[in-house]
C-alpha cells in the first residue's frame, strides 16, 4: 500500500495535479447547462433543495446543559488524534491532518483545550460545522444531479472531538440496537446478513418450507433524517442530555459548499439529513431507523420465520432492510406496517 502511494505521488509530481472536469448537466427543466457559472449554480440549487429544512418544523433549542458528563481527558484527545487516517483531503479549513502529527504533544494540548471548551459550552467553531461536497457520478446519465453521490470533506480537527463523542455514545448505541441490525457495528458486516439469509434458505429447503423475502432500499435515507425528530428519539432512548445538546448544536447552523470541476459554489445551509463525512452519522442513523422499526410494531407481530423458538421477520444493514415471512400474506402484512 505504501509503495502504491509513493508511485502515485511521483506520477502527480511529474504530471501535476489533475482536476476532473464535469461535462454539461441538466437544469431542473431538463435543459443542458454548459457554462461554468450555470453548472455551479445548478449544483448549489440541487444540493440546497435536497437538504432544505421543513419550514413547518420549528427548532426546539434548550438552554446550555449544566449537568455535564465527565470531562474530556488529554489521553482521549491523543487516542482520537492517533486514530485519524493519514493522507486524506483537508476540509474547508485547509488544515492537513499531517500537521497535527508533526506538532505531536503541542497539538494534543491545543486540541484538548478546544474540545474541553466545546464540552462545557456546547458551542462548536463554525469551521467545524462546514462540509465540502464533491459529487461522484454513478452509473447512468451523468447529466442528472440526482445520479451522483457525494463525498464530504470536513475539518480534521473536528474529527478529534467527533471521535471522543462517538466513544462516549457507543455504550448507549450498543444497548439500543438489536442484533438484526448489522450496519456500521464493530465485528459485523454485510457478509453476516448474507450468510444469515443463505442459512435460512438452506433450512427452508431442508424442511421443505416456503420463504418469502422483500428487499427494501430507501431512497436517500441518510439525507432525509429530520433533526428535531432525531433529538426527541435520542431523549426517549435515554441518551444523556449533555451529549444530545452537543449533537444538536453541531447540527444547528451547518453549512456546505459543492466543489465542482468548475470551482466551488457559495456556502449554503443544511437543514436535514445526518452530517455527511461525520463518523457519528452511521450510529445516529441506526438509532433513528431503529425507532421507526419499533413504532412499526415488527417485534410484536407473529409474522416471520421461527428460529430456535424466536420469531425473526427482518434483517438490516443500516437502511437496507430485508423482510421475511413464511407466507405471501404474512409478508404483505409486514409491508403494510
């Protein structure tokens, strides 16, 4: 891996940095846009609309929380800093993660002071709330903005605080998520769920039983998370108010820009969806989705497959959900919930 990275570095040094140029894209009416400024404006319009907040959903902000969780330790900052992956593009602040590695103990002291200040006040630096979106085309029509997925670049300094916050949240996440959810969980993955489905199918053949599956993939599920509903869910699940307040204030006033082959757009507000590029987003989405599944009443229903005296009617990997039942009628009843 190291030799491959060195090879590409030599190629870049020889040829210079390559900037991919996007071709024309379509506006909302299906007309081709070819001018750089028009393309940038279209990307901003599309992305801003995608993350636009529902105007009928007012923010619910509490005062600063005074009943705080235990202070952040310097050793936590050092651990978080050492766990950040090297050779990653910088966020909007332009600070490379390698700088912190060079500064070593000085960086730990400075970041510990900043993180502890955020911990006490629950207020985040605006640079840490900013994301740079880079559109990556999927297969198909590359002229449609909706046919791209985006990667997000965030401040490397912010990742230190986010990793610490994730570690503090983990015990609550583990407590609330059922074992049918394998998405973004330590020691679990898509292979587990594929193996589970194959085992179920093999047993069904062995005992000559019918099994009905429905595979569900929600469109832009991570982008549709309602922030105020998320905070209510965290409260109901027993997440400490201090941690919820930190998350809520991280999301308040989020901004993003889209980096295209023709330059970057203006900054715009993000009003919904989990924070792209943030390591906390998968576990927050899992909690959000778990609440929805609980309210659907899948645990109470008798529909599903009986395994070792237990009724199983769904397997999940984040937003990818597989419903299963022993009859077509039972599967339909699950889909109607």
